[in-house]
C-alpha cells in the first residue's frame, strides 16, 4: 500500500511511501517500548543535550523543511520557515527548563517525609494533523521526551514526507533509535497502536469528530488521552476598541496558515456602534490579500490542503448564504487548478448558520453584530467549541475581567491574536478537547504523578 501526498497548488503527486506492514509496526512499537526502559533512566543532562541538538538540526534544515511543507500541504514558504524557528525555540525552552518543571514537590504531612514525584509513563502515541506538520508533532514530542517518555507518531496521510523527515531529524541529532519513531500506517491501524501494551497514553490533535473516535478507543483500552480539537474562536470587539488595530489583528489572525488553524480567529463579534466601520475596514483589508503559489512572492495565502477540504469549506459558505448571510467579498471556487479559495467575508451571520456554529477551516471570516457587551459575550459563548478567544477594548481592566471570568475558552488574549507559546499551557474546553500541552502543565500530562510517603 502506498501513502501518497498531493501538492495542493498543482494537483500533482508530491511524495509517496510504502506503508508499514503489521509486522513492521509491531517491531517499531516494541523497539520504542524497549528504548523507554533505558531512556526513562537517562539524566536530564543527557535528554537536554539531545533536544538542543534537535534544535540545531531544525535550524540547519529550515529552508528544506519549509519547501517540503509548501509541497505537501500548501503552506507559504515564509510561514514554514517561521514554523521551524518556533520549533527550535520550543526545543531550547524545554531543554533548559524541564528538570526544574519536574522536580519533586515536598508536601508537609504527618510523615517523616512525603512528596510528589513526576515520573515518565511510557510510550506516547502522537496522532497529529497536517496543518502545522512539524510544530504540532514537536510540541507534543519534545516535552514528553524530556520527561523520559518515548514517542511514536501516526501523522496525517496528507504529509507523509514531513512525518518521515521528523524521524530523520532525530536520527541526525543522534537520538537513540526508539526515542522517536514515525509509523507510516493507514488510519485503520490506529486502534492497533492505541491497544498495544507498550503504549501508555495518546495525544491527539485534529477535528472534533476524529477526537471522539480517539477518545473512545483510548477509554476502551484504558489509556490516558489529551485532545486538542476544533475551534470557532470568537474575537469580541467592544465599542471602545481601537478599530484600526482590531481590524489589522483580526485579519492577520483569520489568515494564519491560509485560515487553516484551530486557533485562527473565525467569528468576529462586533458592538453595533462600531460594526459598520469595522466591517468596511475588514473587507477592505481582506481584498488587498494576494492569493498564489506558496513559494511565490508576494503571496499572502496559498491553497488549502486539498481540493476536498476546499469544497467542504465552500459548501459551508453557500449554506450560510442560503440562510441569510451576506457575501462581502470572495465566496467562489477559482477555475484554475489547485485547492485555492479566496479571502472571504460574510456579514449578517447568525446562530444556526454553519458560519456561526461550525469550524470554517480556511480563509473565511464571519462578522456578527452584537447589541451590546452582554450580547457580545453571550454570542461568543454560544458555541460548542471553547479553544481560543480574544477581546478588544481600551479598558484593559474590564477586558481582563471578560477574559478571565466571562469567556468560555482555554486561551484568551486581550488586544492581540491568539497564539501558542511553549511557556504557557495550551488547550480547550467543551468540544475543543481536554488536557493541556506546553508549559509545566502540559509536560506533566504524560507523567505518572507519584506520591512517596516515608514514615
């Protein structure tokens, strides 16, 4: 069986690989299990040296890796370079801080001594998406490996070359053979991996629908799971906001990765007193964006990852229009080859429309009018998702209260676009998943939190 990627800008084949047999898969899982027995006893110094080397390999190869992402899933070359640089930063952050994050915590009890110890749990199965082919994998793998775990990767079938390249990076950094393994397998072997005795936990990033399947399988086999799923992130623009700044930030956030990001802004909920000004400026900025090939300059957005995904997005747009949404710009499928979709703005978006209720994974913005601040917060929370959100206001004290106490999301930014940062925990609530990645909180997700009590 071949696992083959298609260049979404041209429609031509990009890369192809032979899928692993069940026998080969079994051996790779067992190698990771055997390696864990040794790696879990490695010193933090040894683990850090490896992860520092990985950072160096990433930086050395960033041009090559960015080109590979452009070819497999349509990412802009410049965005690919930025993704790899962020991965290198992540590596260095955890290499420098993991030991202190996992120090024993003394707890005063009646015992002579009692404390909490954070020990590695085993082999972590990472089931990862195509939209950030290196970042999504490494933000899971690096903290897990620094904690003493080993990692096996089941990557999206859209990016097999990126998946293979990640294991090569570990090899170039002289990692022990089983610390990180890429599994080139079809989706129907995912349960085989989850059920395997050496696998102790699962980290999944992807759609809410697929997340339900992974959560169900993990529960069936009594394996811990961390899920980072879809989002329909609201950006709440209050009536005292700096409209020019809000528009610039909102457009930039909506267009992250050509709109294909779980934390890209999707619903723009704007106070009625500034709604029309915001809408007109937003549309004006979206019309300036240049659509083109990922390697070309200047290009602001490339193709979506596949024609199938582009067509699904267009269907969501057209259903919303049929229900009363107004097309301000875009909303058509170009006649040219490839999975391109233009910058699109819909206004008069209401609850019940796909543009309000569903995740639109592409360059489509939904502008929603709110009567006042109370209505804006209600509309922001009127969603099955709860990943990221942003609040725009000149009243920072009030905006902080809204962010902290009133918005249902795992991540809320004020006067800034939502982004992930190795230093801060990342994850969602409701149908956006559970558990956290990154920071000390994320690092401890795949540890055995062990109590030691000495009488």
